[in-house]
């Protein structure tokens, strides 16, 4: 999830564990701990694109990380804070750490919560930024923050924020299932044979859902809004995996295929290959758009080394997509 959401979650967890004894400092340390797992993004400055993608939401988003670093920070803080109970600080940092990847596990990218095991949890029930999750949570956190440390209202407001946000998170599973049923029904009605189906919410909401459908030679992409009245249209994108040729045996290429979980297409333009990660969809709802959210250019040097470089995005595409999403949410 986005940084603001993780700050709010961490602060609320800190308050729930130690707010009565440490007051707003519990929120502060919880908020800090809630952002620490995302420091893995700095890996992109020190390594190649593929390695950075593999690292992201890996070790720092695991239970192992929480168990290793919670006692270290608890020891440091308990040395200089007025409230010096190590055990209490440990639980604050541990739960602030571990709730971060648990929340991220509900997004499309997912997390390696059980690192070092090669298992990425990705429930794909909520977009990385969802105002319906974050804003009510934030309001209750601010209300709690304004109360005295020992106030019953403070605990009530914080508890309500946690309950409402968690309830919404649970609701997204039901919404995902309802959307899945519609996609499955549409495929059956249109006599489309498929190998695999993958659903996810569209940006900023859980009303409009997107689907990737794998067939023998292509992927079908479609959208469904709970306000739709017309059949669901699917756009076909040829896999073109054969364009990789011998590169399919290259270690970097194999790692990228694994990272994309096999949901990718290959395009060739001016003798240059492009790798499109389909898990995150398109930057446009226009028919037959090739403007994928994550598109990588394959550069090959004289020694045969393959480097993936993300294709630049145009900020205007994002603004246009928001307008298109708003119209599409209202139904087809």
C-alpha cells in the first residue's frame, strides 16, 4: 500500500499496543516502523532492474525481518524513553512491522511474508491506493490523537479505525468473488476456452474490476463494473513469447518471467524487444491499447548480457486514465 496508508496503520497499531502508557509517542514510533519495510525500494539505486524487483517486498516484508529488527529497535528506544519496558516496545515494533506486509499481501504485487521460502502472497483484493480504506482510518486516528492519553474516547476512536478498515479489507474478498463470477459467466456465454483467470481491482476503487485471461496463444483483458448493464468485452493480446528466441534461457529473462508469474507479452519495435508485465494492466481503457503500466525494454550488449529498462511513462497518461476510470466505473 502507499506510504500514507502504512503510516496510518503503523500509528494505529502503536496506539493500540502502547498508547495508554506512551501516548502520541506510541503513534509516532508505530508510524515510523510502519514505513521501514518499504526502504527496500532503495535497492533500485544499487542494483539492476530485475534484482530490484525481486528484492521489493521480500526480506523486509517478512516475519523473519520483524522478529530480527523489532528487538533491536525496542532495545534502542527503551534505553532513552521515559517508559522503558522492553517487552512492550518489542510488541509495538513487531506488530507495526508485520502488519505492513500483511496489508500489502492484499495488493496485486503481494509480499514474501514467509521469506526465505519462495512464496509470494498476493490476494489482489485492493489497489495500492484506496481512499475508502485509508481516509476513514485516518480520520479516526486524528480523533484519537486529539484525546488525552488515558481517555476512553482515545481508545474508542483508534479501535473504530482499526475495525472499519479491517472490515473493508474483508469486504474486498467478497467483491472480488462477485466480480470473478461475472467474468467467468461472460467467458462461458461467449464460448471462450481459457487456461487461467486472474482478477484485481482497478486503481483507487473496488467497484471496477479488471481481469487477465490466459488462452492458448493470447491473453484476454477485460473490465467489469458493478454498475454494468452490457456484456463484458475482452481485448486480445497475442503472447508473442517466441520472439524471445534463445533469450528465454537467459538468467535475467527467466527471473523476469518468474516475477511476472508468467503473465507477460513480448513486442518488437525497431528490432528492440519489449517485455510487458500484464499483472498491472494498462494506462488506458481505450480498445487495443498497448500502453502497459509496466513495460521494459530489453537491451543486449556485445557480451550477450540482457538488461531490462523500464519504458518511461507520460504523466498525461495517468491523468487521462483517471478520467477514463471515472467514466467506466459508472457502467458500460
